[in-house]
C-alpha cells in the first residue's frame, strides 16, 4: 500500500470496465464521484456491521 501526503494509506484495486461504468452511472444519479460513493458505501456497511472502530 502507498501512503498519500496526508499519511493515509491508498489501496489500488483493479475492476473491469463494465464494473467501473456501472459505478459511474450510479454515482451520477447520486451526484457523487466514484471515490465519494465507495467511501460512503463502506462507511454505511461498517455502521451496519457495528464495526465503528475506525474514525471517519
């Protein structure tokens, strides 16, 4: 994992072009970027599972 200038770790992952296009369409409906949408989705799932050990 790489670290950004702010010290946060960055995970690089590969997804297919179809998966990316799907994400992009969903994000456009919610007026969000792909990164914003994915972070929001992860936070929502963490809250559902009760894993609130990570501060946002």
